[in-house]
C-alpha cells in the first residue's frame, strides 16, 4: 500500500528534544525522516509547482531573495531547518520551498511578463473557535490540509538554548510544544510556549505576495519565543521587512489576568512597505470568535476562490448554532459534517478527497490542558491530553 492510500491512522508521534536550534532540527529530521521523505514525494504543490518554478531564473531569484531575507532576520531558524534536512537526509531547498509556500508562484505571477503559472491545490480548511467566559475559556481548532498531509504530522516538545542571543529579537531560550507538518518548522499549526502563549493559525491567501520578505512560517516560528502581547505584536509586524504572505493568528496568554484573547489578521507588506499589515480584534469577556480562511476585517484582494467559498460555508455552519457556552458545544461545532463539500470536519472516507481534517485540538485554558483528536471529536475521545506547563 502506498503512503498516499494509507487510511487515517490512530497514531500521533511525539518528540521531546533539547539543544541548540540545529540540534533540535536534526532530532526532528532524524526521528521523523521517513515521514518527511514520504511527504516530499507526495506533495503536489512542491512537485508540480514550486520545484518547476525553482528551476527557472525567476523562481530561483525569488527563492534566493527570500532565503537571504530570512538569514538576515532569523539565522537560527535557517540553522534549525538545515538540521531537519540533515537529520532526514533530504534537500534543504525542498523544505525551504515548502516554507515559502505560495510566495513563489504568486510573486512570479504578478511580474509583467509572466502569465503561465500552474494552479495549485490549496488546503481549504482550518477553523478556529475561541470562547472567553468566566466559566469556560477555550481555544479550539481543526487542522485541515491537503489529503497527502494526513498521517504526515507529529508533535515536537522542544527546549532550545544558545550561548549567545539569536536573531533580530536576541532570543536566548525557547521552550514550546507545537504540532508540525512533516518537514516544517514548529509554529504554523497549534502551539504553546512556556511563557503561557497559546495560539493557532488559519492560512489566508492574499493575492499580492512578495518574495524577499519574511514567509509567514518563519514569523509564526518566531512567535514561539514571545513572552507577552507586545512582543507577539512586534514579531507579527516584522518591522524593517514585513510578511511575504498572510495568515490569521488566534491567541491568548495563560499567565495574564484578566486573560486576554485576540484574533489578528496579518496581511503581506506590499509595494514599498516594510512591515506587515495587522488588524487586531480583542475577544472581550463574555464574547466568542470564529475564524476560517478568509479575511473578515482587513480589506485586501484574495486569491484561491475555493478557499474563500469553503470559509464562507464553514462560517455559515457555525452561525446556525447558538453561541457556544461550553467546551462540549465547541466540540460539537468542530465535528460538524453538514455543509456538503465545504463542511467543518472533513472525512467522508474518500481517499481521493483533496482536503481532509487531519486533527482537532482543544486548549482548555482553565484546566491548562491541550487535547488532540486524531478523528472526529464528536464521536471519539482525545488521542492525547497534555498538561500545559509554564515557566516558573
């Protein structure tokens, strides 16, 4: 049976690792090398879009400009990614292209003399619900991705220490837990750090993307070092460079009273701008928040019509429910399979389906636990429930 046809597994690998950035990356690559190699073979965007463009002059220029940009701001994360490549014995440029994501095709697409860019199968999922009441404080998230990503993810619990301050924010120590797609750095799914920052990410597809800017994957990787909201905002703003693409960040801090909740829509720095565009919404006590994969407040042209249609469908599904009051209400909403092709929880036992919900995570912020489901949370128990430990 090929890796593409393996049905949903009831298995979530987990790695505990500590050391330098390179050490931690090497451990990720060495431990999960077979999963990473399998994913690189299966990834349609990588093999049918990113690599063919990388072989062109314009694609190689976009790659080199972006790599140099990240090296200047976050050399420690380039070393971390090199560690992943070395540990897994795969080519670094393939992993970096995955982290550039749509920046390569979208930045080339808008050059004056380029029109023939192959369509990309996009992940059209990831839904987040936050609830901020006195009795229930929850951040819950469906991790939706291209079907080939199913069974190609793992947990990383890392403690990173360096002898000297690292990167543009002079970080000396990081301690976090993150769900990772195979071959990807931590930080772009569901994560928390020892400062009490908890967050999840919804991919957003702005039309106009820029090479030579910071890919969102590296910005959210840096977010794992944030110890307060001001620092998180600074990281997302990325002054001096700015994001090359966009996403939505749903976040809270466990160690702040009263506990704040935020949804931040980040849009790329375009034109002559050298900082990300941010729209910050605070979810006040007594309120809830839904977010999917389209911009709700920030006004910008968006790519990927299918992703927008899917987002509208899932948001409409959420709005058929009464506002959630309990964690169980949220679990029922995230396990909803109504809505046809663009439903909230995607399974249908169809291996040819383009997008699937690969996992569901529920941060119970009062209990300080994180429950991860490898199947529909309506009908299964959490595969694992992990306590959230904070720095003393």
